[in-house]
């Protein structure tokens, strides 16, 4: 079965199995292969990497979306979340949380910067969101087999992955592809979300001008409602890549919609700090996030 298949590799990397997101003969997968055929280093076969808890399980799970600007996946040997997300997952599994690294399709599968035209582009088919929605549904569909409470499944993302976590936690009422099996009849709504220095958040990314006004308007790809799950935003005030106003604008709109949102700002840390300690204020974000997870009843 799709949701139980394993690569048979990865024990050395710390995760116990790799699960493909799509059947090989599915239209969603094959269309993506065709669309990415001319792209160098493309990820065409998205998958889930499972990291089981190292201590007594809380029966909760967090799907982690790495960054990379929707151009690549920042999970190489120098990644600040660890190779294949191993470091962020060690932090979570040490807290009793099943960590699931989502290797979603890239490049140009979400809002991205076109270096040639010097403009932001949006894909015709949001393959990254398709993968995120499918991933959440797979985990929920197999929750009992995975030892997970189906009501304690959250998402976490970094940079572009933070944007993907936000899209997954706002677009759950409209699946971005035609259902292909029983998995797709299970809700793709996460129970909580932790976007970390999320990108692509404002109308600057729709090329709207003047930029000063666009910077204060939420990207119309993101549709907020009172049903958005509890959300914790993490951002450093000195982030020069994804400026702090991205999270401030999203927090403002979630509050206006009546959704449950917390924002923790750190004076120093810059961009792409991941879970790597660097002697800056952001070093404590992982502790703060665990406190928040306890507050909302996940841990």
C-alpha cells in the first residue's frame, strides 16, 4: 500500500522509513514529472521521512516543510535544520513528537523570485501545496498505524516552508487537486501550525506597487478565516531576507479574523537560523515553541 511503503534506507540518517506521497501512475505525479522535466536538480517524487519519538510518545506529529525559496529543499549537509531535517526532528522526537520531514516538489512549485524578469512568479499548478495537503491526509489516514492521535497533527515550516505551512493551514477547505483515493477523503487541515520566518507573505509577492503599501497587505494566496488552526509565528527582527513585517501582517489578519495566533519576535537571529544555536536571541525559540505546544494541549 502507498502509505506503508518504505525505501528500506535511511536508518543511518535517523529516520525509520520513507513513504512516497503519490502512486506512480497518478495523474498528479505524472503531470508534475512532465512540468519539471527541464529543471535541473528537480524533486519530482515527493515523499515523507518518518522520525519516531526517542522518548515516550505524546501521540502528536509535526510535518516539517524545509525552506529553499521554492527553488530547492534546504536539507543538504549544511542545512540549519540538519541533513534531511535530522536536527529539527531530533529536537521534536526528544520531546515525544513524531517528526515527519516532507520532501515536496521543487523548483517553482510555489510563489518564487524569477531572477531573469526580476519579478515574483506564481505557478499554474501549486505542486508544493498539493504535496502538503496529500502529506497531512496520509498521516491522518494512517494515524492509528503510526501511533498518532489524528487530532494532534501539526505543520511547521521554515522560510518558503513557512509559507507552505501557512497555505496548508488556510487552504484546507479546497483541495488543490482532484482526489485519487480514500486518503484524499480525509481532512488535510492541520491541528496547529508553526511557521518560522515565513516568506512570500505580502502583496509585494504579487508585484504590486508601491511597495510600501503592498508590504502591508496580505498576499491574496492566503485566505484567513476563524477556522485557521492555532498558529505560532516565529521571526527575528533583524531578518534581512524575509522581513519581520511578513509575520506581523499575517498576525494582524488572523486576529482580525478571530483565529488563535501568537507571534514571538526575537531581537537577533537573522534569517534561516533553523535549530542551530548561534549565540543570538533566536537560540531560545525551540524552548518557547515547546511551551506553546504545552499551552494548546499538544504535549
